């Protein structure tokens, strides 16, 4: 099919999630023309809320979001998967989920908005492990704040609760009140352990903010906040559109074109759902398509000039895949009822294991006491124990009020062998290969998880817990990162400290794929901060050119 | 006259609906005034004025259009929140409230704790009057400096831009003498002799006493911080472009007669009448207008449309008005913007509560309420039973039938599904709201139970954003700018009909066309694949 008229803009962005839409918003507000190409469709909240309510399996985070055929995303976290094909010794541990649609994966997240610690950017220098980033915490600090304002992040007063990432301003909103369950948990930790429980910074309204209401604690942040109290990328899409950015949905980019010198990107090509091809040209290009899809796109664009894929002279595109692969246990507390599930899902964290000298041999981690409603879990357990009638009801009541779920985010290391490649056998309806990932948990992470298990066992003991149910093996946290790794040396990294590809001077990447290490905090705020820094660089170059 | 009428009406609409002005009202001046108001006879009135009749007679005549514009509804970019979200460069401090605080500081500081005297007392009185007359609502644009003007009041003839009334000599009213000030405030004539558009409610302010005009002048001149900024010029299309046309209108329009004596010494009903008419200008919205756009004084407070929002009948009729309310109910409403099981303020009334009535003294609120509740009852064309009497908790139907639909299925939904997806999370499946009534019930709710669906539609479109005291009541809007959910005209119509049928007085048969006519925002930014 012939292409329609070629579209053009100063900046062409691939992907409309938190990274792509926030860059689009910043640039459009500065008067720069922007086109954003989103592989998935436009969506809205009310249909997701209805899907969620119609869903039998409520804990299925992907359940309310059945993908479109031209922009598949993983349907679930089950291996084997019919979209994200994982293999290797820890194939199950890398079974990530994400969403391809306007606004991106933040449609279902828990709003945890951590800054990384200064040490997370200097793991090699400080602990002789992994890599250093090609930027320092201080470089990112102003953009962290900008991201917190953009999303609306609530968090504790730094003077009272220092989370280890120095701040120049307080959080835009006051911290969430700690739920009853979290209060009980914190009391136990305070009294019986050397550790502490802190408020988790959350991209969630504790007052009306950005024309969205205050959180009411519906407790289903994942899969869908029913009232819009939690940030998601769609708000940045709306703001960017209001500022003049053009978003094109159902535009599946499959090719990144370069000039004859292979130094500059000249355009991208995309398929619409009928597989008509379209071309978009621009001065600058940003790939902001999620860690997995970004690497996939660079690899898919391989041609004679770049036989290993675009921006891949180092051979590191698709390598160094990381996550916060962790440990999870659920048990029944023998102490007082906790009544979890009142409030947002994740509000409190044990942060004592985020940094320490031991990071020279084992990975850091943080611990969530997840505050989710446990009626479903309790009911299954009560039935499996054979209760019926009135006793069943009493057991459900007892178990759901005494269930404790703990999980951890454990730090991975960039290992080039942990690698994303293009499937040779599985292709989507447009003929684009599915992604495949080989994953073997780094020894560093295995040791970290062993430490976590010991701590969890200690906590279970302190709470006189019974009926432990450990998630077998390792628990993927959907924080994939590293596939276009950042570094100063073009021979072993894909982007520089400004997220500009070493190979192509006008091609940037805004994604967790640039992370050089993965730290312990949820990745989204760092993705947003890096994206806003990319926007800042682009503004400087375009407005002062 | 239609053009002129439309002009005035839309000015009215915009009028109180003013945007995002976070005026921290004068901390101490209300106290100061309260003290004097509470002991009426202590001091002789400065001028020996003949005692006014205390009859709250449904009144002589009163004000004209208020001014203002609808920033909150027309501009959904984050307004005066502390740090601005939405990707505006991160500028945390709220310059506006800071500036306001600074502007107000002398008045409050000077009068702290003690009963103010002399000049201090006059400034304190002036500050309170400015709040009671809600000057800031129109004369400050969202994010702008207090009283520096610049707020655009959208009218079909163009934007009327509120002027800078800070004491800056060049851009504001710094060169105004007290007589100039009085002439503008009570007669609508500027210092240069040109006529103000009656968007400025000078016909109401005409009722202010000389002493209060003087105090207001003193406060503006001495306490308000001068701002050297020139707002844009108002540039209306013909014939409204002729300011001189206003002279003719002024000639026929009815005006308040100036009150006399010391307004702080009036007895309760006279004080209430003064507050209602000369300061708060209630009738500007709540009294219907005749063909010349003068308020129909024989229908005082009997309700009128502002084009979008409807200012309901608040006479003492038990069927058409608020005759079933107690004085305490009305005081609570004016102070907090809500009374559980009766009503809550949104739109222009929320603005009035936020900027003005929530800052009145207890004595003044009781005076105002006592006066309003004595206003002669008027039947209503549409409301034949108390608006807050309708409805009861109702379980919404079981609609859990289908499995999840593909993410690109954005087909328009019907009433029950729209309610389920967008309303039930807060208002409950039974419409009962929250136990503390932060989220109100939908039954026993004047907005739902009203004979006219206008305010329910407007609330769905624009939401609620009202700060009174420590409470920030907020409901997101569902219009074409919503971050939460953008509903089509047909969906808003279906939802309105479903809510009134389930929790109110029955299906109002609202059409998508009516919703379209009330929708003041620009069309849905992304016409989603509705109805696909």
C-alpha cells in the first residue's frame, strides 16, 4: 500500500507512556512541534473499570486490558507465554507484564515513586559491582523533583523521615496516612527489630491535585484506580495534547531510518492496523517504548548499514536485562488482626536493606508489607482446609484479617548474557517478531534473595505466623531495565549520560532500558526524571540551535 | 435586546464562577468587625443617620450583573495548587497566596487581638467588606497577583477583562480620590468618565453606606499591594463596544439605595439585608430578570438561570424554595458549602462560599440566614416539592454480565454502566455517599432532586472544587478536559437521566443536545472512538 503524505515534526517520539508523554508535554509547552507514535489504541478509564469489575480473577493485573492484535502485550505472567517468550535457568523470574496503549503501563502500577539512592548510580565505584551510571544523583535531582510535581507525589517530611535520597524541596503532597495494618506492622518492627518501616513515596493524591481527586483507598490501584487519584501516563498525554503535541494511536513503528553516514536518524516508519506503512520525519527522535519494546524496535530495524540493529555498534542492545526479581511469602499472623486492604496497595516499606557495605557481595533490596485485601486468598485457604457453613464464614473472616503478604525488590546486576532477542518462530499479525528473553538470575541477586528469606522467616516468627505460602522460585517485579544500557564508553554501552545513543547523534532513548543498575526502588520515577532530562536537552538544542 | 441580555447573562454565569483565587481572607479583620457588630450601641454612629426601617421587605431593587469569569471550568490546567503539576516548570511556592498574605498582613497584624481603633479599625473594616463583597473573585486571575485584574469574563460579545484595582497609580486605582472610588463603586463610572460594564455589580454596591465605602477605599489604598501590571483591554464587539451605551442602561436599571449610619450597629435583620443586597449581591444570580435585565423585584430570590448553572429559588417557599431549612442549616451551608442530606455548593455558589461567605463572622452568617429565610415565599415553575426531599437509597442493578472487552472497545455506555464505572466508587452503588458526607448522598440532594437538571449536568461536566475552612471538597468533572474520564454528550445525558430516575424525582429526559448547550469547555479534545 502506498504511504500517505509524510508527517514531520521537530521531535518524533515512539511510545506514549510516562516517558514519551512527559517529554511531549515539556516540548510542546516550549513551542516545539511533536509527534508521538503509540502502537496501541486510545483508551479510557471507564471501560477498564467495567472490565475489572467483570473480571473473575481480580488479582490478574493484565486481565482488564486485553490487547489489540497489532500491538500485543504479555497476556499474563505465566510461562510459557504467548507473547513474551522467556527461557534460561530462571525463565519464570523474567515473565514481565506491561501494557501497550495510550498512557502506557502506569495504567496499572501501585504508584510507588522512589528516587534512587546516590549509591545506586555508583555501584562499581563504591562496591566494585556492576557498573556506574554516566550521571550522578545530583544531575538527576532537579528532574526527580520535576517528575514528582508532574505526577503528584506524596511522601514524608524529609526532616522526620529521611529516605536516603537528598531533596532540595519537600514532596509536593503530604505522605499518606499509614493504614491500620501498616501501623501494627510498624509497631512490631520498631519494638522487636533493629529495622524501620517508612512511608512509601506515592504518585497518589493526598489532596485534590491536577484536577484529580484524593485517594479513597479502593485498594485496587493494580489493576485500575477507579477514580484517577493515582498518576498514570494518560494525564501527561492529555496535558501534552492540550499544549499542541500530536499523538497518533495504533501506529506500530517497525523501522528506524538513518542517513547514508548512519550518523543521524532521518525518519521512522510505522504500520497502521491494516499494515499500511507510513513515514514520519523529524529533527530528533526519542524511543520511549518500554524496556522490552525499545530494544525490540532497535533490533527489528537491522539492515545492511546496521546488521545488528540500530544504535547497536556495541552489541549491547538487548543485553544486561535486569529486574527487581524478588521473594514473596504469604502467611497467617498469630497476633492481633491486621485487617489489610484498607487503603492503597503499597504504602510502607522496610528500607534498611537498600544500601550497605555488604553490597560488595550481595544485592540490596527493599521489603513491602503489601496492604491488599486478602479475602480472596483467605477464602481459598479456608475452603482448602475443608471448612463449610458458618465455620467457613468465620474462617474467612479470621484469615482475611490475619493474612500478611511480604515481598521484596532485590537488586540485579547487568549481565550481558541476560539478553533479549527477536523470536525466529513467533511473529505478530504485522509480521514483527515477538521478543524472547534469556534469563539467569545473577549470583549477586540470588544471595540477596537468600538474605531476604532469612529476614522474612524472622518476621514470620515474630508474628507467630503459620500457613506460610512461599511463591516458588523467584518473583518477577515487572521492572525490566538495562536493554539499552547507559555508559561513557561507546564500546560497551548504548547511550551516554544524557540518554543519547552513542551511534546516532539525534536519537535518544527514554526508558528504564538505559538503567546501568537497577537499585531497589520502583523504577517509574527514575524513568520520568530521565525523560524530563531528555526533554531539557532537546529544548536546549532546538531552541538555541 | 437579545445580544445585550446574552452578554449580561453570560457575564453573570462567569461572574461568580471565578477561577482559582486562593484568597486567604483577612485573618483578623472579621474578628474586629464582629466585635463592633456584636455590640451595636456602644459607640454612637459617626454620622447621625435616621434609623432605617428594619423590615426585610423583599426589597427595593438591587444589583446588576456580577463580574468574573469561569476560569475553573474553562481552564483545566492545574490552577493554584501548590506545586503545579502537568509539567509546568516546577515552581513550588504559591506566589498568589503568598502575595495575598503579604497584602493582607498589615491589616491583620495591626489589629491582632485587641479591638482596633481609629485607622486600624477602618482598615480592618475595609478588609472584611472586600471579602463580603467578594471583590477578589473577579479582580484576580488564576495564578495572578491579588486585585491586579486580568481575569477574562467570556461573553458572546468578547471577553470583559477585569481591571487592576490595586493602588498602583498608573495601572491601578492609585490616582483615584475617594470620590472617584465611590463613583466607580456605586455608580459604575470610571475616573476618566467612561462607563463600566455592569459586569461590575455597582448596582448592588450602590447600597453600601458612606462609611463602608470610605473604609473599603482606605483598605484598597493602604493595604492592597500595588501591582504595576496592565491587564489586557476589554474589546467587545458592537454594540456592547460602546461604553456609552451603558449610560442608557444605567438610566433604567434599578439600583440599591445607599444605606446609612454605621452598618456594624444594625440589628440582625437590617444587617442581614445589608449583607444580602449591598455586599453579597445574592439577587444578582438568584433573582430572575425582566426584559431589560433588571432584577424582577417582585420575584426576589425566586431563581434564575445563569445560562449554564441555575441559581435556584431560595425564597421561604416550602415547595419551591428553602422553606424547610433551619437558620442553622443555612448558616452551615454558607460557612462550609454543604449541609448533609440537603445540598452542597458547586459552580458559582462554591466560589461565593469559598471566597466570601465562609469568611463571614458567625453573627453575620446568622444575620444573612435570618434575613434570607424571611424572604417572601415564591412558588417555583419546576420545583413543586422541596428539592432535598426526593429519593432514597437504591441498589443499582446487577450488570456483571460480560467478560472484559478489548482495550480499544470504547463504545458509548448506557446509564447504569456509566454510573457503575464513574460514580459508584465514591457515591456508592446505593447512592448513599460516604458516612461522613464528604461524598454526598445522591438522594436527599437538592442538585439531584431539583425539577431542573441543569445543575446536575453542570456538576457532572465541571465537577466540584470548593475550599471552605479546612475542607477541600472535590469531585472531578467529566467534560472534554477531564483527566479522569471524558464523557460524550449522550453519555452525560444518559447518566443524568439514570441518576434522577434512580435517586431523584424521575427520568428528566435530558437530551445530548441540552448537554451540548451547557458544555462550556471546548469539545472533547480527543474524540475517542465513541460509538464505534
